[in-house]
């Protein structure tokens, strides 16, 4: 068994869609980034890469590389899932915490679990996604951005 941890944060900006866990979430602002800025999926990718000792998301999909401009982060997760499969590993489970003051994410959690699970080749019951606020503290509490933490367990 291998355990990995991942983290990502992005600034909220006008004029971008909000994509979380591969799901388009209606909101007045989206996350700024080179790809679709899906910080939930980025945290999961980093956790998988960490567990498999494959460096980090930026090593494989660098910002500034035109191939990854506005790319779906779910595509990146599928690529990393393929990489670990070649190593003889698969995802046993994933646990994600999204930290945001808004929007309310509970209506989208099930779809995030399904989308992330499909990209990794696992059933949604192996993917946990939880949403928390920051109770008004820091850049997240002021509504300037969002963050996500992920932990993954890989098995042979």
C-alpha cells in the first residue's frame, strides 16, 4: 500500500467557469489557472503522484505549456491513472476536502465522486468529497479563492 497527499489552491476571478471535481458548478466566478483550474482534481492528481513517487502535477503538466492551456483536469487525472496502472498500482480510495466560502457544494458532491471515480477507474464508493468553509478566515474566508486537500491510498 502507498499513501499520498495533495493540495491545491486558486484565486477566484471573473470570467471563468467554476470546475470542481470535473463538474461545472454554477457560480459568479471561477478559478484562475492555466488549465481549467479544477483544484479538486489537481489535489487528487498530486496525491496519486506522491503515493507513486512520480513528482508533482507541474512536473508532468507544466503551466505555460500550450498543450495544457484550458485542458480538462479530468484528462490529466486519466493520464496519471494510466501511469500508475503501468506500475501495477490502482486507487484503493481517495478522500478530498474542498475549502470554500461559496457556493454551496453539497448538490454537486455525488457527481464529483462519480466523475473522479470514472477517471481513475474506480467506483464512486471509493471516492469521498467533503466541503467545508473557512469561517471567514484568510483568503478563503474573504472569498478570494478556494483550496482542496486530498489523500489517496494506492494498492498493487
